[in-house]
């Protein structure tokens, strides 16, 4: 070191023409913060305005203002509605948490809808067959749901890492397979179909869960919701902690950001990758089980098309929250609200599908600002570091 | 401040020069990459542009071929002022560049690559024919239907040249053309270059940081430093030491600086005793000189200790079935720097990958301190104490989207965690220590890695790898793309590591770097070690022949 | 098992099974021929599903307003609109291409569902047109040459895609940016612009594909019309190892399987649960990709965004 000492002034001059990041003044930091807010706000506004325009152009019955008012009423303002919204949000949050885990590992799992249905199927199958005290039976059947969802996603994970088949496609294709398999199960009594005396004259329904095997519901301020809401919140905090504060989470994120560096540092792509898929599918499966046993989604029994788009909603929520577990809580509630709110739309004569449109528009709009900001930051960094090469 | 090269006496000067860059200024943020730089290229002449990494020469050339738009200044071609907005535009003006990093698409054939970047209808037959013509004309021996992926580096550069010449440009720019070539391939390149210039009256700009190259090939030279022209004029009258001094802005004293500037010839003529170096290349009156030279380590005796790293018969194949390493055997002893010399693409990358657990082997074994280490198993090499400064740090050395602190503990996060829980405060404070110790220039432990300059990212990698108490340090092209100060720093670190007993394996295509740092040199060719020599009896000519794949089994016996 | 084999025998000798199979394969061909070009340039278009659906809806509206040709035109336009969102978000703003594609699928499904719910366009199936002579070939003749005439549009498309990819400068540039965007950039190509163009092409092709399917299959628009065929088209390209020949083979195979199994019940084999028939194309696709995906070399820069100076 000593010999370099006296050369330092010259050398450092040549080698570091400027510090890497020019010092950010307080003022410019403020401007950039307000820039970010304006960017997000304007994207949101444009999204909602476009959805409103669609209502105005395509529907002669409702107006955009009535649509938004009614959605808000249905989601939170009317009596008892926010409890329902909470109940609907819980599975969305669970699915999104799983998506966050696989997403952080760099995997694109987009078959949550199928994993959720398989999870619900496993839960339904086990839940009406095993004996034992109610709460224990409930936990066991939910655990089976987790296993079901995990297996379904795990297949895609195994194919990805052993056979190099893109998980984007397999998870999607497996989703269709899952829906059909459960449909088949619902047509056969030895699988899921309820015995004739239990289903009245309906086809394709499973035996309803006994009262003691349902997730308990509580009432707060006139709003009723299952306690699985608290479990979902707890899971959000756990996922946040694990991803951000533990060695396992650190390695998982490393894998997602740079698989080769991770391999060199001791993160096995196969082990962590498949593990992330299992967790992802497990959460979706749990969401399916919670929907089945928690109420708010039919009559505690499995029916055809049971998923009802909750898997997709969870996936979109994860995308909007950009894989941050705590932000997810808010986004999941928002998406739950859109869903419960759209139930009130029938009164206006506007198709409830507009809720899907609003949801899609919101997601699209929320993708823009981070992309713009990221690109700009990278370009600036590039301009600063590539100088004089 | 800036001086325009003097016009020479010569016939062509009745017409205006082929290219005049006048007072070109280019800023990147607060950095002035080019500060009122002027440059004149004449037909039939080779103009050398010499400077350290980071002196602004590449930016200047990017301005000329339209990859970078200047903030101020003029470009004149044959006396007419023009604007060059992109490479296609430059091509239309008759300016073409042979790139430092190849602009070839491996999956395509030679003729397809040559056609890339043209405009108008695609006429395969015509392109193929033209490739054949040029190949014949300059003796390049290229088949237009070969796939680039199947060609070695030297041949690829010929394709680059054909790609340039096909549009029959008037001005040719070569950016560090010899960095990927063996000495004989470099000879071949310069022969071809002289033919092009003298037979066809083209103007050539040759960008290089290698002094001997500039001295032997060019007619005129412009020296840049810190974004300015510091010296310009005919090459004929100049001598190596003056040019070297102009390039660094101070007396050239250190042997390691020879490495940086590529003064191989001087080095070779030197006895191993370092003091003479000073006398030869600089005025030698700097007080620094004596201090500096004493630093140079005496030739090391072969260490008697057991090897800390042993590779035995390593054979590895690529995904396409190509043999990348072919029975490679190698030993590194504690405290020793072993240099792996060789022309690019002879298995160096795979060697680094095997030692990073990124590539599994088909046969052979790796031992660290006599214990066999599993190959291809995630993290096995790192756990065994093999530290790596990878050839491409963005590929396997760091995570750009992580913070500096996270990057410092990528390999062993357990150092800052208890029972699987990471302590953020421990991570930050330990990171701050390392940032301080390795003089990493960043806003703090939480700065994102991508916000750092290349040199500082490299320091983060170095800091992490050295702080994990390695047994072996593998440094693959550790100074590639760094400027002279950073090169110096890296060299010191490698030497210090060796001094502390670490076995250092230096894999480099820069022969000067190898010669400068290694205690022992082995040559890699086609995935196997084809020869070795101790520092004391380096024979550069023989080294060059080994690198070029000459069969020296007989010659090898005598040393 | 015996049942199954005799079912297979019946299917392979059933003329209308072939006819339906070709109809199902052709919609994949339209989509995959665009998708192949996009993937050659480095993009996996998950939103191809949305482009096809938008195309089908555009076709329905167009036919309602002014006939089949207007329908096809609007189908192409609708596909193009979706592709413009995908292209500009993923290759101008470098948002993640899968994320954008997925959101578009959900969004377009929502919009189309909403629009149809508010105002259903009056569309109908296009009449068959018998190609003289060729349609008389036994078994295959009617399947290939006695079909709604919109199907015949696919015949020139396949060689055209080959010609564009391998014989034009644009095709060369497309292949280059999918393999090595950095080298392409240095050579003077506009990497992201080229990629956007391939996505536009995919939008037009799969829009027309969606429109064709409406006209040839059902005639009445439902939001389940496409039902995952876009994903199968992507799988066909992967299965085909990113070659035109392979992709065409993949489309034909997946289309035939999907269609053949659907004819099983109508042939009197009621004992097979429809669920297995419905999932069969997906299962076959997954198995086929599992068997073949590892062997082939994908475009080196597939699904990697390009920002100059970043690897």
C-alpha cells in the first residue's frame, strides 16, 4: 500500500473522474419524490378515466359516476360490506403471497387459478372423510389443500429445472388441466361428488363441510368475516420477514436476480427454485381451502368453476405490489373491494365485467411508473459510469 | 490547449484530409469525456490514438462512428462539415469501425453477419461473392457460409474486417484490435492493415493502449489523457519513453505500469533486475523512482509446500458438445501467483467457471488443500475456500439490483446472521468497514450496486472474496476494462494476497499482466496446459508460440 | 382400452373429424406464424391470447357492420391495438413482458366480456367453398379444400413467413436481435424497434387468426372462444424448436389432438369423461414440450429485455 500512497492524487484523479452518484441535494430529492407521486397519480387517473370512457361509450344504462359510487358502496360503505370484502380479500392475499415468493426467485408462476382449485379439491376430499374433532380435521384438510396446490405448482417447477420447459406455459396449461380434473371429480361420487341425499337435485357439488369443520367467523362492528383473515395477515408478515430478513430469503432473492452468481454462492437453482414453486402453489392451495371452509364463497362446498378468478386476482395483486409482502395487504383489499363492489352493479344495469376491466386497467397503470423510473435511473447510472470508456 | 497534428509533406495534401474532428466536446453527467479534442486523419496513413483506459479515446471514436453525439465541435469529411447521427449514417459517409468487442452474432453465418446493418434489398449471392472477393484480396481465408460460433477469435476478427471493408469505406477505425489475438495473429492483422492502407489509400485510426503496437504500425500518433489531447505528431520521431510519459502525465517507473501500457518489448529486454527499467523508459530523475522500484518483488523460489489447489485431468464439454477443457492439469502453491496465459477462447472461461461451481466436469478432479471438492455443486468451491474474481462480474460476481452491503455478503450471509436471521445492523456496519478498507467509492452500504462505476463494482467483488479468508484466489481478467489507477490497485491486492499465503491463479489474455504479476506462467491452448515456465526464465517468443498453438514439445524439453 | 382403440380407428376414418381438426389447427397456425417471428426476435408473447380474442371480437363487429372482409380487417386492427400496448410497454419501457402479457389477457377478456354483455354483435359462420378438383382427394381433400374460404388465407401465410424470416433483410435483422441484441445494436440495428415490429406482426396475424376462428368455427362470439389456444400456439413454437417447419408440425399435431378427442363422444363413446377430452390438448402439449424442449437451442436472447449498455 505504501508505494501507492504518494501516487494517489494522480491515480485517483484518473480512475474516478467523479464519485459514482453525484450528491443528491435535498431539493432535488424532493422534486423527484413529487415527480414519482405525480407519475403514479396520473397513471391511475388515466386508467380510471379509460374505464369510465368505456362505460359511457358501450353502455346506455349506467354512467361512470354511478358505477364508481356503486362499487364503493358494495365494497365498504353499505352495512356489513367491508366484512365481506375482508373475507374475499384473504384468499387473494394468500395467492399473492405465494406469487411473491416464486416471483422473487425469478419464476413466473401464472397458474394460481389451477393450483387454487386443486387445493380446494384436496381440502374437500379430505375434509368430509377424516374423523376426529372439528378444528383438527379442519387443519388437516387445509394442510392437504396446501399439499395439493404445492404438488400442482411443483410439477411445473420440476419440468422447468430438469427438462427446461418454461414454467410460464406449464403453469398456465396445468391450470386448465386442474379445472377439468376437479370437474371430473365432481361427477364421481367416489371422488368429490356429494351423495344423492346431500345435494338435493344439484349436480357437480361436493358434500358441504360440517359446521364444526368450518373456519370460525367473528363479527366486528356489524361486519362478519372468517378468522382466516388474521391468518392471511400473519402470513403476509411472515413472508415479509422471511424474504427480507433471513438467509433463506436472501438466497432466494439472489437466485431471482442473478442465477449464476447465486449458483457460485451456493444457491442451488433446483432446490431453491422448486422450493419456491412449492411454496407458491402451497399458498394458492391454502387459498382454495380457505375459500371452501371460510364462507363468502358459496355454501362451504366445492362446485364447478369454484376458483372464480381469485387466483388471477391474487396474481395481479402481486404484480401491482411489485412483490412486496406488506404492500400486498392493501392491494389485496383493494382487489377484494372491486370484486364485492361489482356485486352491486346489477342495480345499475352495467355488466359486472366492468370490475375486471377496472382491475386490469389499474394493474396496467401500476406497471408503468416503476418501469419508467427504473429505466430512467439505469440510463442515468449508465451515462455516469460509461463515461470515458 | 489542444494541438492539431502538423501536416506532413506529401502528395495527398493537395486535397483536404479525409476526416477532421475539430474541438469535439462530450460530457457524461459531470464527467468530461472529451474536452475540445481535435484529430485529423489522412488518406493512406495509419493514425494511432494512444491513451490509458478512460482517457477518452473510445468516446472520440464513438463520436466518429455515430454511437455518441458530441455536445460541441465539428466533424469534417474531405473538408465538408457533416453530422453523423448513428452508425448507419457513418457507414453512408464511408466510415466503418472494427469493434473491440465483436459485433458478430454467433448463431448467424459469416455472410449474414456481413450483411447486417446494411440497408436495401438482401442479396445473399452478391454478399457471399463479395466476402469471397475481399477474403481473397487480402488473404483472409474466410468461407462465407461458416457459422461464427464455429470460428476462433482470430478468424472472427477477420470477419469483422470484412464486414468493414465490404462497404468499401474510406475511413477505418480499429478499436483495440489485438486484445483478443495471439502475437502471430496480431502480425497477420497488421500486415493486412498495411496492405489496405497503402494499396487503397484508406485512412485508418488505430485505437490502442499498447505502445509497441503504435510505434511499429502507425504513421502518426495522437496521445490522449483525461479527455484531452496531450501530444500529437508523426510517429517516426517519437520514442517510447516520451510517449509513455505523455500518456500517463508523469514519469513511468513501475514495472506494473509497463504491464498497463503494454511495453512488453522493453520489459523483455530488461534483465530481471528492476532498477534498469527506470533508466530505460523514463528520465529516471524522479525521486519516486527509487522508492517505487524497490517494491518490485525478487523472483520467487518455487514454494516447497503442498499445492493448495490442484486440478487433475479436468475435461469439460459445452452444451453443444464442444470440448472446452481437455485433460487440464494445474497446481497452485500457497503464496504463489500462477499466471494462465493464452489467447481468448481457449478454455479460460470454462476454467474459471469450473472453479466457481458454474460448470461441471466430465472427468478429472479438483482438490483444495488435498481434499477433493465436488464440481458443479452450488457453492462447493466457495465453501472450500476458492475465491473468484470472475471475468464478467455482472455474470457471476455480483447482483446489480442488490445493495453494496448485500453484495459484500452474497457468498456467506451467515457471517452477519444468527440462526438464519440476518442482522441488518451487523451487515451495514461490517459492510461499512469493508467499504472503508477497500476504498469503495459509493454513497454507503445501501447504495444499489448498479449505481457504482465498473472499477468500484470490481472492488466490491474483491472485498467480498478477500474478506472470506480464501485458500485460493482465482482472478480472471481482473483488470479488464479498468483504468490505470484501478489496475495498479488490483495488482497490489493480488500480490498482497499471495504474500499472505493465498495461492493465486491469474487467468488473463493480457500477456503483459501475466508477465508482470506471475511467479510461474502456464500456457493454455485448446483447453489444455501446453507449457509452463518459471518467472526467471521467461522466453516471450516461446510463450507467444505456445499461445498460438505451436507444437513445442521438443523446445519444451530444454527449459 | 379396446374401446379406445376402436374409437381411434373410427376417428381416423371420419371425414368430419379431419375437417374439424384442420379448422382447429389453422387457428394455431395463424397465431404461431406470428409468434414464431416475435420469438425469433426475442419476445414471448403471452398476450397472444388477448390478441386472438380481440381479433375474434373485432371480426364479429366488422361482420355485423359490413361483412366478412371488414370483419377480417377489424380483426387485424384489434389484434394490432393489443400488440401495440404489449410492444410499447415491454420494448419501450422495458416492463416485464410476461407481466404485461398476462395483464393484457385479463384486461382484454374483461373488456370484450363487458362489450359483448352490453351489445352483442350479430355475426355468423362463413360458408364453405369447395376448391374444384383438390377437394376430391379422399379423406384429406375435403378437410383441406372444402372449408370456409377464410381458412385458405393461411396457405400463403406459411411460405410468406419463411420468406420474410430467411430471405429478407428484415428477417435477418429479426433473427440477429433475438440472438445477440448487443452485437446487433453495435451493427446499427434498432433492437427494440425491430422487436416491437415483430409484436405488431404477431398482433395482426393472431387477430386475423381469431377472426378466422370465429367465422370458421362457431359464427357466434363468446368470450371463451379462444380458450387458451394462444398458449398452445406458443407451446407449438417451443415444441417446434423455433423453426417454421417444427412450429407448423406442432400446430398440426396439437390442433389434430384437440379436435379428434372432441369427436369421440359424437362417435358413440360416451364412457370417456369429457374432462379428459378437454384437458387432452394441454396434456399432450406439456408432454411434447417435456420430451422436446431440452434438445433444441432457443434464441439466445429470448425473453431478455434490451437496454443499451446493460447485459
